[in-house]
C-alpha cells in the first residue's frame, strides 16, 4: 500500500520538528523521517 504526502521533513533537529508541526497545522499531510531519536542530538 502506498501513501501520499504533501510534505516530507527530513530530520527533527532544531528546525525540523517546528516545521513539521506548522505544515501539519496548515492542513498538509506531513511525513517526518528521522534516523535515530526524535529531536536531534542529545
């Protein structure tokens, strides 16, 4: 089964998470791709 998105955010570092939230709040179907832990390096 394939899925379709309006936006894809690669990485959830300093700007990735807020960007993904804003895109989703504006009604865009948004996917987030992260290699390891959500939120960038700890």
